[in-house]
C-alpha cells in the first residue's frame, strides 16, 4: 500500500517532490521519483509484498519502455507471473506484484486490467506510444484523482497532492458543494474542486496527444433468477468467501483483522482464523457511552473464535482533539464522523500489524443497512395509507422529543418521512444524507441557489440506475456500491488507515464474490424485515447467535451530545458569522439558527452542523495553504 503521484506536461523535480511529500503518510518506508522529459512519476512506499529494494517504485520494464507506479495489491499476481514466465519473454528481478503489472501490460495491453484481482490505482507510462494510462479497481477501494488544468495532466492518490502542483487551483465546484450537502460526500467522478476529478471504478484512462479517454473494463451485473437453490447458494457462498479471504492473507508483514462484533467483521474473522497460519490478532475499540459501544460483542466473538484480541476503550477526551485534525488526513470533505474512531482503531492496530482485513462491503452485498427495512415500511405505507394521512403522520413526527442516543427514535422517524417526500430511487440518499432540498434552498444565498437548482442533485443516481438492467431492489444495491460505499465508506477507511501507514483489505469486495452474490435472487439476501439472510444462514453455528441476529449498529460517536457540550464552542468558532459571510456561499442567519436550535435542544441538527463543519474546516485549510 502506497501513495502515487505524477504529471505529464509542465513540471519539475521540485513540484513532484512537493506532491509526493503530501502523501508521505501513505508510505513511510521509502520514497522515490523520476523525471524523463515532460513525464514525472513519484511513489511513497508502505512495504507489504517483497519488502526488499527490488520491489521499489517507480519500476521500469527491462527494455525501459514502460514505467509504473502503483498503489494497492494484486492478489492473483503469482498466478499471472507464472503465465508470463511461460511465454519465455520476461525475466523477473523481484517477487512483487508491481513487476507483474508491467509485463502484463506489455503482454496483454489494456486488457491486463481485466485480469487483475485486487484493489489498485495504477499509473503506467508507455514511452514507445507516448501515452499515460491510469486504472482503478472494480469497487473503488483505492483512490485516484486527476486534473488537466492549464494543459498539464496531473494525477495522485489524494487530492492534496494535486493542490500543491502549480497548475491546479482551489476553486470550489458549487454543483459539487450542493451534492455534498445532500449526500455527505461528492459523488464520483466530480470533486469539490473545479477541474479535479476522481477516476471511476473498474475504469482505465488513456491520456494521449493532449486528450483523455476513459474506458470501463468491468461492470456490475445483477439477476433475480438463479438456478441455485438456497442450500446450493450457501455452499457456494462459503467457497467464495473462503477463497477471497485466503488470497488476502498473503503478506510479508504482520497481519490481523478489524473486529467490531458485527456480523460482517465477525464473518471475515471466522474465515481468517481458519486459514491464517498462526495466532490471528483481532483489534477493536469501545466507548464509554453504552449506546455507542459494541466492544462486548467483539470480545465475545474473539473468545468464541480464539483470536489474540486487543481492545481499547476510548475516552471522549481522545476523540475531541481529532476533530481539529480532520484536514490532516482528509483531502476532500466527507461528512462521516465515524472517520474519527476509524482513525483511532487504525492507529491502535498499527502498533502491532501492517495489514488488517475488514468487513466493508457486506451491507451492500446482502442488503444489511436499516434503510432496506425502512424501504419495506415505506412501500407498505404508500400502498395502504392515503397521502393526506401520511402528511399528518409527518407532522406528528416533528413533535417527538429530541434525543441524543444512537439513531434515536425521533431522528429515525423524521428521516423516514423525509424520504417519503421524494421518488423511490432517491429515498435512500435522503435517509442517509444531510440537507434536503428545502434545507439547501434556505442554506445557500439566493443567487447561488437560483443557479444550483437547475441541476438535479440526484443526476448521479439516475446515471447509475441506467448502468444496469435490474429489479428495483438490485438497482438499490448497485446504487449503494457506486455511491455510499465507494465515496463515503471506502474513503473514510482509506484515509483513516493510510494516515497511520496501515493497509486495510476487504474480502467482501473480491469481484468473483461480488459477481456471484449479485446473481442471486434478492430474496436470498433480504427476506421480510431480515437483511443478510443468506449470510446469516451460512454463519449459523459458526458464530454466536446473538452476533448473527442482533440489529446492525454503525461505528458512531455521540455527536449530537458533543455539539451541545464540549464541541459546541469549536463549532461556533469554525462556523462564525464572520467566516460564513466572508465565504459567500451560505445564508449566515440560517447557519446560526441551526447551531442555536441544536444547542437549546429544540432540534437535532447534529448531522447538518457536522456536514457544514467538515466542509468549512477543509475550505479554511486549503484556502490558506
């Protein structure tokens, strides 16, 4: 796991050094760069496979015609290496997957990306054909940003490395800001900065003769008509998860697992415990506030499976200071407060291991989020209740007393009815998001809103719906993969872990496993008010029943209470009237009212305030750098 950066066009060694220095946290073990004419590549390394000098990057092909920098892991590199050796054309000097990428490109051209099983962000420069290729893995686990500002093509693992290149300037994309306020993240391929983009997942990009062309190399496909019975599907699922975990246990450094005590991480821990050659280490953190704490379940699973379990109970005094440091390890606003405990967990695990396996992707594969239960309720209510009664129920929901506990009843009920006010395809982003359309109309200055309202904030949702031919429920699963998982969950995990030099691998995101599950009937994944049905069936007897059957709980912090207590003065400082007015985006009166009503307990505006706070911290940091 590493950080990569580079340019084709105007630039010099100083520019390249500044870019890779901005990514130093992603690779603390080594740093290298080269410039050849108008081509510059840089790499900062976290050594995982072939930790010797022969695995260093940038790496060249033996004939010096192709150079590569690469962030990630190619799990099937040994198999591909054997195939390449069998041709008799290539002589390998390392044991690394990076060298396999080089020769796979020389042998297969762009088709090589389709052959790779892994998480990756790859940059290849072909000096013979004078073209740059970028590629990103199928699920979007590894980030890759690029820009063509001022006629120079610039790329990097994180946007912060682009912003230190002189061709890229910080100009806020107001359309992206509008989407961020709705979703809590900026949907790919846009970013918060004009002229900076994220490469789509399962896509490669060719930059040649000043032009950019992007080509998908893999697509999600869904089916609702499987020839497998439920029993046969469970057997095959067991095989797929086992194979995926086995490939992700390959490392030349210490390895462990994140164990929250939820079904997904516990499932991965179960398989890793069976396959790992030695004592498997598991890591979790807990909180002093009980409604947010899952540590007892992590301890239960660790004892059940026999892992060497390491746990830390985190005090609020440890969490608060990290809010001020958010921009140190994020490069684009992502309004997920669980990035803070994820950072602490990553730092804790890094004390003993360099690689961990995690459970990300399980909720998207098996319809595990509470929003899928809300969807069932919504369809029932809309079918049987007149619209007038729904409006009355929505008004009654506003009278519920405000609570600060995890996913309190008043918060869930208000959000539920908010989602009923939009078309079915948009419900889930509204349930998971921050500011709805009425909120944003009040938040933005009138002139800005008059421009923004002409572009649908859900245009990316519509685009993803057109990508697949699927039932409504499978279309929702695809929506989660292409938006919430990729642009929120995986970004949070990548930035928090890489800030501590830790690599996180997600077995549920193996493309063979994803393809298999996506071809199963939706009813195998989600029965009436029961998510993850097939996964629960598979793990019956392998994990404690209480872990299998308990409701999903996110990795959350007591944000609402903080914003009425110790975090309130900080929020007032960052979102001060002077700051809001100077920026010129928002209606200051509305912002101050959000803060006031939350502090007084009249409303739970924690999500909205946090979303604004994260944006403002990001904007202040980069505007002043």
